[in-house]
């Protein structure tokens, strides 16, 4: 199950990075996700606020944040990838858009080898 979550996180980040560059890799998938988000009228609040690194813009963070830790956020504007482990613990990596696919693949591979859920969707 953890490995499936890593794959979903990678797909979501790829889709977000394509949108930020004006590209949509799979328009039907993007539409389904947007429609799903628009249908819900519920507001969810965290008990503790997540500390957002200066390298990640709020627009990208708000589009990609998750309610379960750990999770990834990719900011195509600043070419940064952040791995959030808790509300106050994160690591950022410089990551050009053309490197993103390989970095996500490496993170997935390391998660499989360690047998832990390194990243959730």
C-alpha cells in the first residue's frame, strides 16, 4: 500500500509540474481530480500549522499539500522539491523539471528497499 501511495504522489507532482508550465499530460485525469476537489464543500483544519520552506511558493504548497505525513511538494517556479516528514520537519532539494522524473523514481526505489513508507500521496 505504501508503494502505491508513492506512485500516486509522483503522478500528482508530475501533473502539477505540467500544469505550472502550461502543459497537461493527461487532461482527463486532471479534470477528474479538479472535479473531485470542487464537489467537496467541507473545510478541514490541521491541529498544528505546517511550516512551509521559503523555497516552496504557497501556490504550489496549497495545491499539493496532504493531511498525512510524509508527503512531497514540487515547486516548478523555484525548481525545488520538498519532502515533509512532519509539520515542522522537512528537507528541500534543488530539482529542475527535467530531473524530477529521475528524482521521484529514486525516492520510490529507496522506499521499496527500506520497506518503509517514505512518501505518501
